[in-house]
């Protein structure tokens, strides 16, 4: 038999489901994060400036006044607790801890935050348009390559290690991609990768033509990096064969538009 639950609930300190108390915050109330280096003793101040009623409950709008530019965030009322109910990571408030500046100062911070949001949206839209144009140009280049018999691309990628050994977090990002050429087959062949490495004008890529056999990686398993030529998939240059995915079409587009 199912039981209907009304009102917002959360997991309490005991691990049991508990009904959230109704939170009524005034304009100017400071809320803060507990966790990730912040606590009631030190925290970035987020000032509540608006309450919005929705069919699912109240939402508070707050602006972080301790970062530049200020940042606006939204919080569901039932996720905010008073300081005497601290339980792990979450958003809390100390009754009476209010913004000490004027309404005009708060309005200026809100305006600055909204203006920054607008500028960031414009920047993201412009970048999306730029990448779309590169992709479309790359598709035209790839279409010509296909006519000539190409089935895949051979690329060199410069990897940068972003791992955190303290937390056992292993990750790398590609910071540069160079299209070395095409292949008329989808099968992996390290001789083919070495041949194109030797033809590169970039010395760091050229040396992979004579890389030791141990640098021929066949990580064709779950969680592996696939086939690639190079010392490591976490740092330095590697060479691999890839389908014409979006990011590689964009690289082809750069060559076409430039």
C-alpha cells in the first residue's frame, strides 16, 4: 500500500525521513554554506534579496557579495536550515546576521551580478556560433576526404594531467589537437601512426615515429584509452586514429577558414 507524503521532507541526522520546517527569511538575511572550507565561523556571505513563490514552495534568491563579480544563486526554502540545526554539508543561516550595507549598495551588487550573467551568456553564445561555423566548414573538408577514400582521421593530441593523487582522482584534458592525415581503413595500425608522426613539422610529434614498443598502447577495454602511440594518455603528445567526431571536424574547419 502506498502512502502519500505531503510537504517537503529530508534525511535527518538520525538517517530518518523528517518534515522540513517552514523557513521565513527577510530581505538582507545572510545565508552561507557549511562544508568545503566554509562554516559558521567563516563563510562567503550570500544576501537574500528576493522570495519567489512557486507551486512547489518558496525559492530564495541570494547574491554572493564576497566574490567579484557577485554571483546570484537560487535556493529552495526547505534546503536552508538555521545554524542550530547544522548537519553536514548544506546551506544555513544565523538569525540576526543581516547585510549591513544600504539598499542602494545591495541593488548595485545585484545589477553587477546580472550584468555579468548577461555578458557571460553573450560570450557563450558567440563561442557556440564560432564552433558551429568551424564544424560546418570541417564537414565540407571531410566530405572531400571521403570522396578520396578516407574512413578515419589520424590526430596528435597534447594531453595535460589534471589528476589529484591525494584523492585518487585521475583525469587528463586535451589542450591541443593537430590533424596529421587520414586513413582509408578503420583498423588500428601503429606503423601508420608512426609514418604520419615522422611527417609532422612539430618536433615533439616527430619523435613518436621512433617511440619504443612500450609506447604502443592497446587499452581496448572498459575504462581504457583505446589504441594510441605515446608515453602516457595523461600528459604529453599521443597519436591515435579517430572517427570524424565534432571536435575533429572543428579542427578541420580551422584549417579551411584560416
